[in-house]
């Protein structure tokens, strides 16, 4: 196996499980049993049923960010020299993929445990597990290095490469909060969110007009057409956040990715944008429950980032925010009075300053609380989803009583009510 990994020119095995297997073969301070155990744990987490070695090599190919993989992710013409190196690498990767594990001294007759692995996990919480498994199957069908290369380039063209290609959503973490990292200034890391809700837009009952506006804007964004930053505002529990979260399940395969950012992380946005602008994905920077009090001045920095600073926001990035406030920033009655001896002279200027933030969102969508009829319709649809069989009149009476006791009629209240019946 070492002969094949040493010949790789574009793909980097440093720090990978593949490198550990090679070192285990040479007894280079690596315990073979621990290496095999690491592969089995990897396969179990990914809910692999079958050849876990081939699955891992498929994962390695899908994860390695290099000049070749990036060229096909961006759908650029691949340089002839680069393509020649890629062909050679694929020949070696094909040998590694089909390697006879029984020939390894520390595996031997136990190789069937790896080639016929049965995971104890029914479903993997890794969002990319299914597409890596599909890549593994596609590579398994390849009987020539040329076909092996075609399968890999096709994967890169559809899904991309690395964590951004494999995962749907990410959260922002300051690098100085990570173990072993030196304290840095305004630098961050994107960590994949692996345990996600699988709801689609069709699972959100009602609000068809609102959802259609979001869909139209998002589809235009994915198609490379002009699209707007979006503010979804309105009463609590009406499905604003659920709408944004559902987008990633609908449009992941079209290249959509979501980055979740909190307002205390605004100082990282410029750094994030500079790193995302060169990748061939469409990114939504998602700000949930966005609002500011009078004493919070971060909104001034945020305004410049959205639209107004010298640096132009890349075409592959939009901002979607949700808020219970129409104008995001807390307003006072005194903001509308131009003359007040106890305060500043021109109050209308203060009002304009506060309203200028929401004006940066080209599309504002209102999510009102449903009336009684719509609320009960939501209850009926969710009850149908969970196959709850109850007299309609009784169900309505219980639902309305629940809403009154909890002080609101909303989609969230309807779902919480149904949960009490399960």
C-alpha cells in the first residue's frame, strides 16, 4: 500500500487514517489494532453496511481539497499538466480502493470484518453519508483508471469537495476558543452542523405566499440571477426560522450551504466572506432572532457589511435574517420627535439611522399569527402527519384550550399541542 500512497502527487494523506494504515504496515509507532479500531468506529458512525475500507477511501477522495478537486468543483477547464497528475493519482487511488486487506499482516483472515461490516447505527447523523456511499458504489463499478477518474470528476462537479462540499450547514467558532489554537484576532473557523432537522418546505403548514417569496428569491440566487437579502419578521412561532432551515434540505444538491452566525460574531463576517467568495457554492449567512437594543451599536457595523462598505459582497453570498421586530432595532416614541430639550436636537435623524438597517434587506416578508381558522387547519395537518385519530370537534376544543393557556396561536403551539397527544 505504501507504494501507491507515495506516488500520490495531488492528494494529501498527511494526518489521515490512510496514512496510519501505511505506517501500521511499517510498524512506525502506530498500533495496528488501534488503527483498525479507528476505521471500525468511523464506519459505525457513518452507518456503513458493506465494505468500510472502500467507503473510507471514497470519503478521503471526497474530502481532499487540492488543485484538481477545486478545478472540477468550480467547473473550470482543468490544465493539461494538472490532468496528467490527476490521472496518475487516480490509477494509484484505484489500487488503494481495491487493495486486498487480507495481505496486511495485522489484518489477515479478519479482513472480512472490514469488507462485510455491519453498523450498529441504523441511520448516520452525518448529512453526507449517503452521497459518500453512492460515490463508493460508483467507484466499485469502475474497471479502468479512466472510468475511476470520470466517477471522481463527476462527483466534484455535482457536490464539490471538502467540508463545504459534504456538509449542508455550519456554525462559526472563534479560532482562539478551539483546543491548541493560539489567540487570534477576528479569525474564525466553520464547524459543520451534523445533526439537523430534515423538514422540507412542504412540512411547514400554511404561509404559502411567504414561502413562495422565499423560494423565488432563493431559486434566483441559485440560478445566478440578481437576488435580495431577506428579512423574515413577525410573531413568534410562525415558522420564520423553520422556513430558512428547510431551504438547505430542498436545495443542498443545487449547491446551497447555510452559515449560522450570531450577532456577537459580526466581527468575523468579513473574514468568512473572503474565504467563501472563491468557492463554487451559494452561501446564505443565517442570522436567527436578530434584534438590537438602543445601547448595542453592532448594527452599524452590520449595515456596512450588508450593503454600503467599500468591499463588494460576492455574488455567491446572501444574508437571511429572522426577527420578531419589523425594524430590528428597538424604537422609542421619542425617536419621532425632532425637539426634546432633554435629548438630542434632531430626533428624526435617530429614527432614520435605526430604519436604515432594515432598508438594506431588499425583501421583507411578514409572518403574522394565524387566525383561529388557520390555526386549527395547522393542527389538523400536523395531526394527519402523526396519524392521530380523534373526533374533529374534540381535537379543535383541546387545541384552542391549549392555545389560550399558552397565550398564543401559532404553528409552534400547534405542533407542541400535537406532541402532547402522542
